[in-house]
C-alpha cells in the first residue's frame, strides 16, 4: 500500500514539474518571439530594401497624349517620365501645304534695261524678241511667270525634356527630328503653261535657226519647225534670217537667275525644290510640364528652339543647286533667305491630356 502511494505521489510530482516546465518554455518562446518581432521591426535596412526607389516611382507611371501647333506644323506626341527630372517625348508633325504666290521674270541675254541713262522708256531685248517671235509664229510670250511655292516637310521626333529646377516648370530639350528631304517646292501656275510653252518653242527654234543659217550645206536656210508623218511646218528663208539677227545677238530665253537661266522642262514646266538633310538635331527650352503629377487631366506647355539643317539647304532646279549660283533679282531674294537659314526656328504650343 505504501509503495502504491509512493508511486502515485511520484507521478503527480513529475506531472506538476512537467506543467511548470512547459509554462516556462511557453514564456521563453513568447519573449523570444517578441524580441524577434522587435528586431524585425527595428531593422531599417530590411524595410528599405522592400521599398521602390524614388526614381522608380516615376518611371513610366503615367502617359500623356498631346496635340501641337507651331512652326513645325500640326502634330501629336506621347510623353512619359523616366525619372523625376527626365521625361521622354515621341511624336509626329506635318506642315500644312500653304500656298505662296511668287513672280519670276523671263529674260533674254545678259542685261535687259527698261530705261536709258536719261530715264526714258526703251524697248528691251525681251520685248524685241517677243514681238519678232509673235510676228513669225503667232505665239505670245509674256514677261512674267506666276509661281506657286508650298512647304512640304514633315518630321517624326524623339525628344528628352530635362527639368533642372525644383518647381519642375522650366525645362531643357534635346533630341532629333527625322523627316523628308524636300522641305519646299515651287512650280509655275497652270495659267502660265502657255507662256512657258512659247518659251520652250522659242528656245527650240533658236537652236534650229542658228544651226540652219550657219550650216554651209543648208543653202535655203529653211527651218523645219514641226513634223507630222510625211508633212512638215517649214520656216521660210526670209523669216529664218529675220529671226537670226535677233537670236544670234541675244541668245536663249528663260528665267534669268544671274549666272544661270532656268528654262522650262520637257513638260513646259518650271519646277524647283528646296532640300535639306533628313536627320535634324534639335535643341530648345520651354515652360510647362509634359507629364504633370496629381489629379490634373489637361496641361499646357510652350517650347522654343532650333532645328539644325546640318548645313545650308539646297535649292535644286533640274539638278543644279542655285545656292552656289550668282542669283539676282526677286529669285535671288528667295535664295538668300535659304542661304541665311542654317537652322529652322521652332516655336510650338502643346496641349496635353492624361491617358492613364
């Protein structure tokens, strides 16, 4: 009996000790868990590693679309931030085909004064030739030709805006424009095609008359103007010699550009084009934010800068660069304008709307 009571008391003591020991373990575990939680909460380096950097919070987090209007024409672009201070823009712009009327004068010979030294009106070389030509052929040649000038350039652009100041309003811009080679063109009006046809006919007749009269084998000095199968229109000797005395002295007819005469092409048209490099670097500055933060849905900005042509634009007329010629008169003023324009001024207003 005593042994049984001893065994039961031993078991009870062991159970009591176990319970006490378990409570102590729970207490130790709880304290350790709390200490561990405190350690996790008070290790700033661990928390920092889980947070995005400041620049990452701006990168491509919003997209703005905009329409632009200015000296590059009408266009659109898309803009997004790649950091707090740097934004990226890409877009396209095209210049509307606005018409500009110009007048070019037809001349013959090296000089064609209309007044003598005393200021009296005299018959010019062109007028003498035009009258002689009309008497022989019945075709009138007017002195002036109306030309139409149009801008034709368009460009894609890739620009980077940098906001160096704290208010994020003023920005500097750099990038590239890439577009077509021909930036403008000029051509005669349809009303003056008859005049240029007469000029072409005169120049063709000029070569035939000079050759006929100076050819020792052509005894009759006859000139074949046109041929239709077996039939031909022949200029008789008397009229040939009448034209020869003027044509030999004065020369060919065309738009006088100083050292160069611009004659109609095979279609009886006068065409010129202004060409520049396709790739054009750009530098500028502006005011406004292309991709503002916050709840704004609409934003405005104004930008100004220079688009670099990469040299002087070329004024191409039938493969001849008129910039290299000694061009005078009204046409010379147009050429001088392009000579001086080493860079194209850019001023654009931008109206943007947030897409997301």
